[in-house]
């Protein structure tokens, strides 16, 4: 393992903040990560030196154009896209998904069928439910097996038919951590000529995400979950994007990806996203290209995070009355290092408050993962307490959390 946690932590100014002498311990990462100094520097530099709209002959506009091109290239490297033209920037994943659902809707009509899941974040459910409502589409939902915390892929196979036009599925669950077998899901969908839209918001910070290997048609993620600024990114196969009409203003670019990048984009966020991608690549110990360094760095990140996840799960197992909602035991390769749980009769909100008193940051509730909380029967009773590990957490953070939870479980 070549990641150096001390050197990594030094790059994140927020990790050295404290409140009333108590250091901040960040386990709220699934809701948004902290950023390295280089990301903030790149955004500042963009605002101070390249603050112009695109397409002008003067230096600030030329510089802004360069920043936009660099950001598309960086995201193409991160996702292993065929070209920068396959990368669409937008406000956030939710907005891009609503936008793409409307655009795709022009290809769909009443009687067509779409498939969503009982495991997904609502950003990959509601846009499609609303589209179905407007167009008279039939919606099916892949069942979540509440014993194994996995999607029931036999149920999925039974839902597919020649009317299926679209399957919308997450790569990793932001609530339970479950990783889905996307290549298998895609293969079965493609056998029926259905498209697959993947929500990769929760996987991109934790592992190499390669759109070629996944085989999907569209994939969305959010740089603020992988050490960048608040922004969304959508990847789509070039040929597919070219075949989709975008809702756009008449003078706006007609080509791909410009036709989908509505209005003036946040160039400073694009600069920050490039810096976040470069930061991740910088963690690799070798590699000839940015793509290969990204793959290597994210493979090392995965290994490091899963060691911490193992430490966390082993510790949680010792706490009386604590129930983990998610994959445990020997199958950790099938999950992300995001762990949700409840402790006996303690309301998840009360656990979050007790942790906050110790300056440990974590979210309670459904985290917009409405479907899995409903399937698990905990939607109306406060959801779960969710702890999300990223590569800037260390073993001391995990131990501090476990000690705090041990206390909370004893004195609810
Ligand atoms: C798995 C998952 N999908 C989608 C979203 C929505 O992303 P955004 O905030 O960029 O709209 C989130 C945000 O928490 C998420 O965790």
C-alpha cells in the first residue's frame, strides 16, 4: 500500500480545523467531501485571471475556453471516456438527470417501459417517475433483497422485455454501500435494446469507474463528492448523445456536448474539477498517462479505504444493540466504505447529535435514499446513522468514532 495518509491529510486544510479545541472528524463524506488546497487555488485563479464568457478574441476569454476544454479532458480521463465530447457539465447530478430524462423522453411514448430500483438515491428515481407520469410510460422497480442488501437480479431479469427502453440503476448505494453488478445489468438490458443510465455519484470517489468496462450508455457523477467543487458531470456515448435533441436556446451550440450544457457554466468549478482529478492522479506512485495514474491511485484508494471499512465493521460488531444495514462479513468487495446502522431504540438523529457533541460529523435520516429506507421499513422511524469513509480518513478517526459509539450505546 503506497498511499501516505499523513501527506494526504496535509493537503486538505479543512482537516486541521478544530472547534473549541476539538478536531473535526469528517464522516459526512457521502454528502460531500472536503477539498485539497489545489482545488481552491484553481478556482480562485480562474475567477481572478480568466473571468470571461467563451469565444472572445481577448486573453481572459481565451483562458476561460482553455479551462473549459481542460475540464472536459480531465473528466474524460477520470471516467475513461472515448473523447472529451462525451462529457457534459451541469449544476449537479440531479439537474443533469432531470435534463437528460426530458431529452430522452422525446424518444419515448406511452406503453414504453422503464426500470428503476429500490436501492437508488432519489435523483435516479424521481426524474424517471415524473417522466413516466408525463408520457404514460410503465415503470418497474427492481426489488431490494432486504436480507442481503442487494438488488434481486432474478427479479430484474423477469422485468425486462422488448418494451423496456431504459434501465436506471446506481453503481454504489449512498445509503447501504452496496455495489451493483453493472456489466451484468447492462448486458441483459442491451439484449432487449434498452439503454442503461448509471448513477455513479457514490462510486467515483472510491474506485476506478470505467465507462468502457461498465458498458453503460449514460453515467452521472458529482465532483463535490470526489474532492472537487459543487458541480455535476454526465457522460454519454457520443453516438447516443448526437441522436438526442437537447432543450436549448436557439443561439446556443448545436453540437455535442455544447447542446446539453445549458446557459453559462461555472468555469471556476470546472477549474476546480480539473484540479480534483489532477489531485487524485497525483496520488499514484507510477503511470505514464493521467488515465493510468488515475486508475492506479483509485485502486490504492479502494484498498486503503476497505481496510478502514473492515476496522469499522469489526468495531461496530462489538457494540451491543447496533445493527448494520448493509453487506458485512467476507463480501466487502461488494460494497463501498459507507456504513449505515441503528442502535437499539436510539433515534438516528440523537446519535448524530451525540456524535456532533464530540465534533464527529455524520448524517442521520434517509439521505435521499427514499426507496431503500422504505423497503427496509425504516423510512418513518428516522432512517439510519450513516458513516462514510474516504481516503483522507485514517485509522485514528475510525477508532475515535467507535469509542464514541460505544459510549452512546451504553448511555442512550
Ligand atoms: C448516489 C447519489 N446520487 C445522486 C446524488 C445527487 O447528486 P447531486 O447533489 O449532484 O444532485 C447524490 C447526492 O447525495 C448521491 O449520493
